[in-house]
């Protein structure tokens, strides 16, 4: 549904996006992440036809974005970061205006439908300038899905929403993702982990990671962190477990110590055996991989 090959976008000699390539299939929800200035919004604007690429090839739904711009726009629902709205209109007037442009049949019914989905029925007939930032964001999302496009490109879809609203919008995006292709940009990394099945990270205009969510830990070399709470000495010799690459105590309460052990494999059975053989007491044993936030920090560190 979305194909990007060797995309570059430059402004007056500054390269905002540098020779990136990726592809999204139907039904994929992909999080497009990166620090400020990494090239996320520029990429989304190129894909939606707001900016022409300097070089490279972009295809949406089988159409070249330069050769068939109108066909491409029919296939896309776009929520931009700036969320432009006609504030003198009411949400109903705004959605009616856009719905007529798209030629939507039974438009009044469709407006009621998306208003219910996004919880904006109570403000449909109030001037947009008078509604809250959170409602404005949801009106922006309503216009993106109004014409039921097969592709959604969403830039910070939950910005300005309160926690309950954010949860509702995330659930809606996941539901829409069962049938649509969704590319979303967000600064809220736990949100990306919740919604997306695949993570793309861009840094300084270049893609530094593109991986399924459940294989994120492999980016950092597959490192696993084990927390073992042991009632025993502070000078444990871990050399008998060769897979351990680092070991340190991170917390102590009297004779109980929480050890942080780093390894490339799950070493919990070996730890259990060592503690049992030495006659110590094991109070807890937990395994975790690096979080998306930790991996993101590694990949985008200056």
C-alpha cells in the first residue's frame, strides 16, 4: 500500500531526509519514530503530496505520488501535526465541507458515525474556535477517517488529549488497523509499543531501525537483563555462568541483594541452580529486555 524507495528531501542544501526506503503492506500499523528534526514530518508531508521529493520514488496504493496526485489523495486520510481547521466553522460544517469535496454519499449519516467514534457529538454545533484543544485534535482525526480511506497517515494523533481520550483514540486506531494501512508518528513511545506491530526509527534523516515490535530487543544485540533477589553474600562469583556479560548489585536490604545481570541468553535456570547449590535463598527472579525508550535512546544518542 505504501512504498518508499531512496527518498531524499533537501531544503536549500540541508538534507532533511536522506535516501530512505521502506514498505507498508495492507493492514499494517507502523510507528514512525524519531527525535525532533529527524525527518519524520517531512517524510509524511512528502507521502501526502504537501512537499515534492528532491529525489527517489514514492508509491501509494499502486500510484506514483508525482504522476497521480489526485488518485493518491483519495486513498489517504491525513492528520497533520499542525491540525489546520477552519475555526469559524462548527465541526459539523467543517466535516460537511470536506465530505462534499470527497463526494461522500449519505454524508449526514457518515458525520454522525465518525462523531460517535471520536466522541465529538457534544461539540458538533459549536464554533471550532470555542472548543478545547483535545476536541480540535479529535475533529482533525474525524476529517482524516471521514471518507473511509484505506490508508491513514497520522502525525501525533493523541497530542493534546487527556489520558482517557488517548486510550479511546488508540483503541480506535487499532480497530481501524484491522482493515487499513496506518503510518503514525508519535513522541509517546509507550503509545507506539501499544498500537504498532512494527517500528521504524529515523535519526538525522536516515532510518536506523526497521523491525517488528516483538523483535525490538534484537536491535540492541538481543541483550537480556535478569534481576535476581538473593539472600546471600555480596561477592558472588558469577564466572560459572559464562553467558553473563555484566553483574552488579542495584539494591540491598540487609542480607538481601538485588543483582542486575546482563546476558545474551536467558540464564535464569543457571542462576536458580547456583543459588540452590550454595544454600542461599532466592526471593525473586525476573527477566526483561530493553524497553523501546532505552533502545530509542541508544539509536538516537548524539
